C-alpha cells in the first residue's frame, strides 16, 4: 500500500481518533501517515472539528499523495 501524508490540526480539547487508529492529539497539529486513499481515514477528523491540509514536508511524491487524498475527500463530499 501507498502512504499518504496529511496535516491534521485539532483545536478541540480531546484527542481525535480516526479510522485506522490514527490519533490527532488535542490542541495540536500533527502529520498523519495514512496507508489508504479511503476518505474514511480522514472524514472522522473533519467530523470531530479538526482541519485537514496537505503535508508540506517529505518528497514530492509524498506531497502529491497527500494532495490526492484531500482531493478524494472533496469529490466524495460533493456527490
């Protein structure tokens, strides 16, 4: 499987755990390494009040994969 890298900002007072056991600590920004393009892995973050963005670090390929993951979320929410 391919890794997808995204940044999750959690402004809430509680840790948020998304599908696949990815946890965004309370009141922090973290880089999540997700090994699936499934939107379920990051919709949980959004539903809990977090914001999700592309990961600026890493290789060009890692940044492209993170952008693709976010694009897939947008497409799914528009349908």
